[in-house]
C-alpha cells in the first residue's frame, strides 16, 4: 500500500496511485482475455473458414481452403425447417419456463422466509446429476406405459396416444433442463424489489393486480430478460433433448449440426449451419432486448 | 397552485378502541383518539411504542386485531389500502425507481382513472418546488428532493388524511430543520389533516399543533406541545419530552391550594391542579430551565414561597446560549440546571456550594409508584451508572 501523505506532493502521488491501479485493471483483465482469445476467437475464425471450404475432388471427407459461400445457400435450403422448429421449440419452452419460474421465484423472494436458502438449493440441486442422465430419466417419466402417459390417455387428452418421441416430449425436456436458468435471474431481480414499493402502490390506489402490473413486473424486467435469454439461447442450439426424447420428425438444428460434423463429416455444411444459428440468435436477441427496453431499467 | 388548495379536510379521524396484537404482544393497546380535521398531529414515541403500527393501520397496510377506524362517520376499518381516502409518505419514501418524478407524482391519479393529469401534476410539483426535475428519475435526486416528491405523490390525491412515517428520518440535521418548515408551510397551504409519526421530540414539538406521546401501545398524554412540556402528567412524558429533574417523596399535607410533598427531609409545594398522583408516593418534578442557581451565601435572596434545596456543583458545560450545571444534592442525586447566559462572567464553578430554587407554579407532581426512570433512554441510564461508579471509585483528593 502507498501511504498518501497530505503534503504539496499529495496530488502527484495520487496520480501515481491512479496510474498504477489502472495498470492493475488491465492485468486483471488478461486471464479472461487470453481464455477468450484461445478458446473463442481462434475457433471462431477457424469455424468461419471451415464454413467456406470446398471439397477436394475424389477424396470424400477432405476439404481445402475456399470461398464457397454457396455452402450457406445449400445448408439453408436443406435445413431451414429445422431452424424454424428449433426456434419454435425453444420459444415454447422459454414461455412455459417463464410461467413456471416466475411464481416460484416470486414465492422464494417474498414469501419463503427462512426456507429461502433451502428452496434455492433445491432449484439448483438437479444440476448435481448430469444433464444427459436427467434427460434419460425423462424418457422413463414420459414412457408409453408410464404413469403420465397412461393417465392422460385415460382422459383422452393425447392426440397421438403418446408423449415420448413427439414434440411435446422435446419441449418438456427443454423446459425442464433450462428451468433453473430462468428461476435464478428472476429470483435475483425480484429479491431486489423493495416490498415497500408494492405497499406504496397499494397506498396510491393500485389494486394488488395493478400494483403487480405497474410496479413488480416492470421492476423484474431485467430478470425476465436475462432469464428468457439464458433459457432460449441454449435451448435453441440444444440437440440432446431432441435426440433422446423426440423422433426423426422432431429434429432440431443442433441435431443437423451434430450429424453433419460427426456422421457425414461434412464440416463446411456443419460450420455454415452453426454460423447461421449464431447469426439468427444474435438478431433475435438484439430485437428482443431493444423491444424489452432493458437499458432504461434500473 | 389553485389546484392544490381548497382541499381543507372537513372530517375528523377517529380511532376507537384500536388494538393490534402480534402474538401475545399488544403493539397498540385499546387506543381511542380523535384527530381533528385540518390539524397537524404528531404521534411521538420511542421505537417499538406502537406509533408506526397505528399509522399502518390507518393506512390499511396492517389489519387491527380489534377496534375501528373512521373518517367523519364513515367506517374505513374494513377497506383495503387502495380503497381508503388516505395517503402515506413512507419513511424511505418508496419512490418508484422505474418511473420519473412526473409519473411518480401522477401514479395515484392514473390509478383512479383521471384522464388529464398534466396540469394537476405540474401545479403539485410547483408546490414542492420541483418542476424542473419532472423528467428525472428518483435516484438522480437528493434526499431532500426525494422527500418532497414523496409528499407531492401523496398530497396530489387530496387525501382526507396524510400520513407521514418518520418522513425526515433519513435527512441530515440541517436539511431536516429546513424540511420541517417546508412541511409545515405545505400543511398550512393545503389544509389537509397531517398525522406525523416521529421519535424526534423536537420535530414533533416544532411542527405539530397537537402532540400525542405514545408508550407501550398507549397514549400517555396528548395536547399542545407547550402544555405537555410545561405540565407532563406521567414520569414517562416528563423524561421522554425534554429533560426533567424528578425527586422521589411522599405527600405530607396541604397548604392553601398547594399540595406539600416531603422528600429527603425537604418540603416542596406544588399547586394541587399540577399534581397527578393519587397515592401517597409522589414525585416532585421541575424542568432544568425553571431552576435558578445561586451561590449558597445568597440563600436569603430567595422568595419565601419558592421551593429550594442546597447542593454542590459537579459539572459545568458552557453551550453558548446557556450553561448547563449538574448539581449534587445532599442525598447524592444529580439535578440538571440550565441558566441563560445573560450575565457574562458570573458562572458557578465545580465544587461551589449553591442553592437552587424555583417557583411552585413550575413544579409538577407525578405518581411515584413506578420510580423516576420510566422513559429514560436505557443507554443513558447505563451510562449514568458507569459514571456513578467511576466517581465512587475515584481516589479521594
């Protein structure tokens, strides 16, 4: 530590301290930047170059440098319905997750009292088991002879007489797997809201419903935005749920990328698909954030 | 400005046998009270005395265990907060952080479906002198400005009663003084009934026309600030509102219109209408500034009928306007005396033998069954105990 002595030299030494602390700032930034550079920026460029490669004639599965923008056109023409389905499934899963998570997060934040910490632990507890394992478990839960399917069938509520291997199962799996990513940011945002603001709204002639609409909901918007993004983005690129819980008719874009990479060894197509997914998500997210107007929120 | 005026309250606020229990503890205990329309009423008490609970029940934020609340002859006990013609200025202001000042102030009007709020909001912002801040967010305002927004946001609804919950507690001393004057001005201007909850006795006395001193869920005494101060009826009020010298004794008879109380071998006279002790145990009380301090040799200059006692000065603090003396009596009690610094250079010093005297009409008699320390801040009591032990431990000079 530098002791700042209150003499005439005080200003100069303060400047030195300021300079030193700004250098420390950059130093602290370095590990993160290095990590990003090695594991994001470089692979990002490689992926982009791969997406433009052209096949070497006569050698299946081998590619060479090129500027084959046609890869994008071909990939899109062949797979665009999977993009639509991915965004639809991810969108539905996000909305359902929001509907489940909001009341839960609200309860934990305002009503749980001393059970608050326990409930938060329970929210994250499933993450201690592997993602894959939990999704397999859903295969059992939604199995044709399982309790849920047979009950719903007895009530004649299922159009295809089954849940497993349908879009419903995929959406259910996505909702379940990404639910904690919705709950936690919502909780963080709701917990910050001063309950006296809700009292004040009541005092100013707002019914409980209006108080929620005019005070609690707008103040929880940062959590809603963060939660929906953290759910929607990974859900849109996910392939495990579609793979395990869906049929061939429920394939998502992640499945197409995976098969192209691993099975067909068509790296340019797989890379092009990844890039388009990234671009589409970026566009969607920016439009969404702009419309939700988060920069205006506290 | 015309918008804000003409809202003079016409109906009194009545609390009838109001009780609020949390478990076995009665936070508010069978409170019956009428607050006249248009008055500036202060509920004064230490934290935990039930004043805030009372306020919250009037606001509709807390349900009474029993009793009724009514405005005029309209019973509002069963109405929920948003259905009551009552608005609150919250302790922490509770301004909506996502809305600008204009929308904060307009909130109540919009909820009641008022279409054109612009003129009303602007004149209200004028009243609290915040028009230039209309489009700022609450976090961009200073504490005093936020406080005025909170007042404007509540007052714009022209409530029958405006409740203020320690509204100045978060402000520093200088700003608090300024806001006290400001709030008083606004109250006079709009004529709405203000019910002000505070633990700051000076704030209650400067602002309110009626002060109710609350203790343990009950009102100890209520009245004009000067009346309560000059004639406290309980030991709690005597100690809580300002400072008092209280001497324990017992009734020994009467002399004309005066009640005589004997304490530590001395007899004190108190006019009978200033005595509030039924039993024989009585406490003689006098405010520090009512006492005159004289050198012991001047004892013959004291008027005949005055109460008097001898003592030794143990502490002298010069505060500019006045000098505060601590005087130890023959029975080792320390009394406080304030003397105006009218004459320069005529101060008693530590160790001086002095005689204290005061008029019977400045003396009050209180019930002596509960001791003299009810209503004294426990921390002050603890400190006094420490000081006393230090004095007794000090080596003899």
